[in-house]
């Protein structure tokens, strides 16, 4: 990503007193299984701050990864 493409992210003033509002984390781990018919593998671990245990999803294609990320992001206001 080029420096001019970076955006400054700030917390909405409506949630300034709430440390967890609009916060979440997603970790995407990708690997390859050598002898599998479809060697591409992915584990997504994600959650929102203050909601308890993180959730997990497994994917075997780029499309599945993108769909999981898209659904997770829809829980967050723009």
C-alpha cells in the first residue's frame, strides 16, 4: 500500500467514552497441505471487543475467505 493510500482512523465522538465501541480483531492464517486435492487452507479467527470468545471459520478458497471477511465487516458501522 502506498503512503498516500493510507487513511487516518479516528473514533467517532458518539462513542468516545466507550472503549469497546466499533472495535474488533480478525486474524487470517493461510497454509498449504501438500498431499490434499485442494491444498489451500485458511483459518479465520475473529470477534468484537467485549463480546466474549472469538469465533472461528475455515476456508478452502479465496472466495470463502472474502465472504467471511465481508460478513464480519457488515457488523461494523462505516
